[in-house]
């Protein structure tokens, strides 16, 4: 009986030890999985830093180690963790990051069967897909007092992306739009230093003029679509920053005496006054009136279709008529500029209609639109229809809380972030960058 009890005790103790040590191993495995996952995601963010693949690999590995150490403390349940070398592979615009780790913990009652340690392992892979992105910055005069904060936030945002893998273009708009750094059509990467360094493109922004949002949106979409299909990235994004509602748009305008022979930007005052029209502003220059004797008071009507960037669209070619100006939806716009009231109403409504239509077209082409707004004016009823500027920005991004009239569930859903003050700008840009980087994984 004693022999049978002794043998049974050994089996019983080993069974209890198996249960205890298996439970401990399960907890260690769960902790290790979480640590490896966080390290993999951190490496995908860290790989954006650096001006060469070697620097980016080093930053990715350092980020992975830091997050692994934070998420798996030493001696967790008496275990000893080991983070294995992190693999970072660049391939045709995407980055594959493989992270693996193991941990050993001493056994308890299972030692009676000769076991000394229990070893567990975990691995994770993150693939950071390629990205084509246009950053569109509002540089209208209302932002003059916030110029330094806007510049700093824009630079910080660009520093979150991979300068050798991602393709990024930069443009700004006021009374018209100006392309600062065109997005590359074939080669990957972008000149981050040329955009963000002291004296670079962002530092050269002058904050003056009106708000021609459609000019910025049109050029951003065009930049992305000018990339041949075979060279396009799997993720295409427009990031659109503004502090107010649009009150200007560009086109070829019917005019008295035939003096206005080129397209230009036409603006209207925010508050109704006579005369309401201002311009014409030169194309692709953010705030410069046209040369010669063409002025806003010579405009006799609004055109039926947006044709600013295609002179042939003045002809009756339906294929070139992409965005209507004279329309009944979503806001009624007529050709009339006969009075200050008609000028103010029609230019305001056309400005809003156009940027909404251009953003919707971009989304239909698979482009995500992210928007960022700053300042109290976005929460103030403005224009002939007493609309909120931030409602327009939500519509552009097709957010889940956008107005029902513009919400399109089948199209890409972006993100809108509101910065009440300039101190909220960088956190908002960081939030947008994080959302974009999540989409790229």
C-alpha cells in the first residue's frame, strides 16, 4: 500500500505541477504575445525616421526594443525574456517587419519529472504598405497670427513618414493654389528636408489672401492621379488643413470686352458688401492679382462648369465637364453676378459645392481624405446658408458623423480633427498621422 501511495503521489504531484506550470506558461505566453505585437507596431512607426534604409532599420529596431522592454518587464512571473534580432525588409515601397521573442520560466512541481524550465515563444509581422500622400495647407490671411504654429505642426507631421518609402507632395492655397513640392511620379520617397528644414518650403509660406479650397483640393487629387496606375501606391491620401470656409474659386469667367483671357481665382468678401467680388488672382500663385487690366468688376457671369485647369473645357465637351458650377445641388447656384447680393451668394455657394464635389470624386477613386480645422470661425455660422465650416470639413473627409446629406458609407472614411487653438495643432496632426499609418499596415 505504501508503495502504491508513493507512486500515486508522484503522479499526482506531477499532474498538479503540470496544471500550475501550464497556467503560468499561458500567462507568460499572453504577455509575450502582447509585447511582440507592440514592438512590431512600434518598429513600423520607427522605420519612418532616418534618411537612409540603414538609419531606418536602426530606428525600427530601437523602437521595437524599447516597446518590448516596456511591455515585458524583467522577471515577469520569474521568467527571462529574450528579444531576437528584428528583421526589417524593404521591398518595392513596402516594409516588412518581423519580430520574435522567447521566454524561459522555472517550473515548480514539474521538476519532480526532471523538467527544469518551460520555454514559450511568440512572433509578429507588420507590413507597412506604400503610401502616396498630398499635404494641403491653408495659408490664407486669417492664419497670419498663427503662422509659426502652422509651420511647426506641418513639419512635425511630415517627419512621421518614411522619406525613402512614402511618396509625399506639398502644396498650399489661399486665393489660388501653389504646388511647392510635386509628388514623385515613379521613384519612391520624398525630399523631407527640403520641405521641413529651416528656410525650406514650409518656412517660405506667406499667410495672405482668401480661401480657395477647391483649388487646393483639385491640385491634390490631380497630383495623385497623374501617377500612372502601375506606379500608384496601395494607399492614397489627401490631408487637408484649413481654418475657415471657402469663399473663392477659379475658372475662366465671361467678361466685358474680352479682356480676361486666362483663368483666375475669384473671391468674395466674408461679410456682404458692395461690390462683393475680388480678383482675378493668377493661377498657381497663392495670392497675386493677374497682370494687365482684367479685374473682378469686369466679370459678367459665372461659368456653368469648372474649367480653371483646362481651357478646352470652355467648349461644349461633356467629357471635360467634371464639376458643375451652376447647379441646384447641394446648394443652388446661378450665373448671376448682377448685384452684390447675387455675387456674394453665388460665389460662396459655388466655392463650397466645388470642394465637396472634388473631394467626393477623389474618394470614389479610392483616395482617403483627412481634414484638420483650426479656430473658432469653423464653429460660427457663415455664408448665405448659415453653415458651419467644420461641417464642410467633415463632409470632405466623409467621417461617420458627417451630415446625412453628404455621408457616403461606401466610400473611404477619413478623419476630421478640430484644433481649437494653435496649441492643439500638433496633437491633431499627430492623430491624423497615426490614423494614416494604421491604414498602411
